[in-house]
């Protein structure tokens, strides 16, 4: 049929043999999906995954990742997004319209609050903040226009762990949809859909950038549900917004998922040990780690979780100036200065609480640590040598 090499390269008859299996999922890349005939094209339904229609709606690689994230989160349906923030935006845009109101924890992920303040407001969507450590604050804040309540455990940077069951009970009593940012829990520390007493979030979101990826080299988010109608509502917005992920990125996350529990618990062990060690240091006024006795919400963490991520913050004694704390961060050799967490390399970032919280919850400069997979003793020695330069 083809007389020219260029045509044969495009229409080559070779097909890989059926039945080939290997430990890793094949990488299927496609924008165009080819149909056998017009009837087959018209019979495909992208909403229910009964076949492949276009690369943006999924390939065998992304369908596999969605199924495995749904299993990890104990949900039924998962959608993938290009980042964790894109996953938050998907939920907001799918469920909110002009005149609706969104409630966000006051200690939530900053870009999620900025999205509501800078973008959703332009479309007539209002938002208010509530104190996640006080369920009555949520009850008092919910109004007739409230359509969505975000939950986050623990809080971003300051690491307070809320009473999720109490917050979910308030939202359920008022008939408001709930979405949980479970990036910290990663489907390992607790089940966002089943927190006991029949309570669970309607939507569980993750930044797969963190623990599911585990390599610090992929940006991706997920939105998981159990309810079919809610999933289809989210999926329609997912299609309308053109949200898709690359096959190579999906393959990278699939490759890391089998080790997520091992990595999560390794991060956890080292972080708890280093947090306890720092708690005894005179330079540190407070250590903020949900699994540490005395940390805000520790009792809620203990009642909810079986593990903790490798993430914690410290507040330096007020006698140390912000410039001195910056010098401490610069002096670290194994900890690299950078955002995100969940990868093999330990990270550190100093934060200006005054620009994040009102009122400011702590006096003194706050520094957040993401503990990687280096030897705990080496990380402790690195912290010790940098602390020695403070005075």
C-alpha cells in the first residue's frame, strides 16, 4: 500500500504482541486516539472510561494512575491535574458559581487562599476564613451561600492538627460539601473518606508532587471522590478546563507508588527523632510537629492518624534575629533551601509569619524542615553545626 519510506514509517504494520507484561506500566502517549471506524468513534464515552477518545481524556497510563490513587485514598474515582494547586482550582471551579461562598481554614495552603482572593472573587465567588482549631468557628462562619468547605490537616507551615471529625460533623449538619487537602497524609496516615463515626470528606485532594512522586521532579495533583454524580460534575469541569498530565509524568508517579509506604514511614521516623532533638535545644522556643506532645492539635492527630509525614517547623527563640536565622539556614550543608517536600533531599525554608497569619501566632522566626531520606545522624550533625553559628 505504501511506496515511500516516510509513509511506511508512519503506517508500519508492526504491533507489539498481546499479553506482554512487565513490572512497570507501559507509557502511552497520545493526543490523537485512532478509532477502528466511525461507529466505534461515536460509541466511545469519555465520561465513563469505556474507551479512549482523546489524549486529554486519558490513556492506559493515566487511567492506571487514576485507579491506583483512588485505591490509595479508598475512593472510587480519581482525576489527575497538572499540579496540586490545579487540583484545588478544579474543585473550586467545578462546584462554585456567582453568589456562592467558599470557606477556607485560616492556616491553609497560601496559594489556595490566593486563588479565592485573586481569581474566584472576579467571578462573584466569595470566601471567608475560619479557625480550624475551633469547630464553633466553622459553625459560626457557614452561611446560606456557603457551598464548599475546605479542610487541611495539618495546617500549612504552622502544622496545627484540627479535629477533622468535629469539622466534618458541622459541615454535614449544614449540608455543605467538604474537600480535604490530604497531601500531608498521602493516603497513608489516615483515611480521608472514613474518619470514624460515619464521617469523611466528600472530596479528597492530593498534591502528587509530594509523597506519591517522591523524587522532587514531577508536578501533579489528584481529586478523588466516592460519589458518582459528584465525580461527573468534577470531570465535566476537568474537560472544560483542558486539564491533563503528561504520560512521562504519570509513569514517574506510577514507578514511585509501590514504595510510598516505605518512604513515608522512613521520613516519619527521622522527622520525629530530629524534632525531639531540636525541642531540647536552647536556640529553639517551640517545635511544631503533630506527633510531638504539646504541639497544637496533638490529641487530634493521635486520635486520627497512624503515622506522620516528615515535615515540621521550629520557632527560634526571640533573641535570635531574622538575619541570624537566615544565616543559620545558609549554613546548613545537607538541607537544601527550597519549597515542597516528600522527596529524597531534606529541605529548609524560613517563613515570615507576619505575612501569612493575622494575628501572628508565635513570636520568633519560624523555619520549616522537610526531612528527606538521608541518614538521621548526618542530618542532626548538620543542624548542630549550623546552630553553633547562631551566637
